[in-house]
C-alpha cells in the first residue's frame, strides 16, 4: 500500500545526516533526544549497545589503555602473596576409599524360533537382495488409500485502509465514516496516530476505532485517553497487540471514569504484563462505570478477574433492563410502565 507521506520522504534520501548533526549545538541535540524518545521510547530501532544513555558528564582523568591495564593487574596478582593456611596441609589420607559393589550382569536368553526345515533351508541359501525384497513384502502397506488434495493456506491481504484519507475524513467530520480500521498497519508514525486522537475529539460520527498491532506506545495511549474525556460518540476502541505499558493503560482507565459513551474496549496482548496494581484499578473502574459492556483483557489474578466478571454481568443486565423497561418488576407499579401481575 503506497501512502502519500511515503512519496514526500523520497526527497530526504540524499541528505547527509552526519553533517546536519555536527552543526547542532548541545541544547539542540538534547531537544532532539526528547523528540526521539517520544517516537521510539523503547529504542527498538537502535542496536543494543547504543540504547543506554551516558550516566555521567565528567571529563576523563586520563587516556584509557586496555593493554596497560591488563599488564598492571597481572603484575599486581603475581606480586601479592597468598594467605597462609591456618592448618598446614600434610598430605595425610583419612577415611576409606569407596569401592562400589559389582552388580551381576543380567543376560537375556533369546527365545529359539523353530521353522520348518524347508523354510530354514530357503533362508540359509537366500542372498541379501532376496532377504531385502522379502522384508519389503512383509512391511509394505497394501491397503487402499484415498488421496486428498492439500488445502492451500493463503496469507492475509494487507489492510487496504488509506491512512491519510481516513484522517482527513475524520477531521472533516464525514457523516459516512462510522468505522475506522487501522489494524496491522505497522508503518504509521506516532505523530499521525496522535493526530487521529486529536481529530476524534471533535468528531461526532465515528463509533468504532481500531488500531491493533500498529506499534502504538504510551504517548499514543495518553493521547487517546485525552480524547475519551471529550468524545461522546465513540462506542468501541481496540488497542490490542501494541507496546502500551501500565502507564498508558492507567491513563485510559482514568479517562473511562469520565466517559459515558464507550461500551467496548480491548487492551489485551501488550508487550509486557500490566501487573496487579493496574488490574485492581481496572476492576475499580468497571465497578463504577455502568456503561462498559465488553472488556477485552485476560486477567492474571483471581481477585480482579472475579470483580470484573461480576461488574460486566451487572452492566449487561442493567443495559437489558434499560432497553426493555417492562421487564422491571418493582414492589408497586411504576407510573407510565407496564408491570406484569406475576414475576418469575
């Protein structure tokens, strides 16, 4: 899938990055590091040896020479005397030498097989080729077998969603755009995902938004949390299979305490486990928010799992009662509602 912003990147291929970086000041380099932290907080695109930042800015006290250091350590080790033993070693042997007992060797007696004299004579005079053919005849599969064609398994086609076009339609508040599916599009930049969250704040038509397996991280989750505090139209949000940690999930959970429109959210299969504290906050939120009917997450602790199951069941029962008010059976008939005479 060719994206418009990919075509714009062609003009930056011949730029010398080293020359640009050499002209930057220390303050500009630090500002660039902060921007890169937002784009790739896990440093997944850097080699392992370059991910750790410098822990000190002190100047070196002198030149480092590895060979000189090794020779110095070796000289110190040879000049240092070993500590003398408190009890000198005399070489005296104490105790008895262990001699394992010899176990009798078990010998199996081979069963004698008696054949007819004619068969024994035929086998004795048979060549190696004839014996091999006889073995194939005895061990071959002679039944009728039905052959079946192997069912081909085709790879899933790429997501055909046009990212830039969908973003512009959300910004324009297109009434025909109700569902946005960005699943499995791994080359969407982090700023573009943040623009989606910003555009959804003023959109009143999109009801389902899914960005599973898009390499989204905590800054993206925080941007969507800010969106949930404002948006009153979105019904379903899917952020599964991403790089969101407990910080981003807690931001989404705090936003759901103020949101009354979302009924389904999926946050499972993140890069790392969320932990007990985050799961307890999820359970507390679902007990307070009666609008969430579906919550996609596999809990690791029994306590939060039980509380969430009870809260989701209560929310679904309450939703059915609001959809069918005549099913409510109070002690006395409510005005304006039909109350059946017998409740079972």
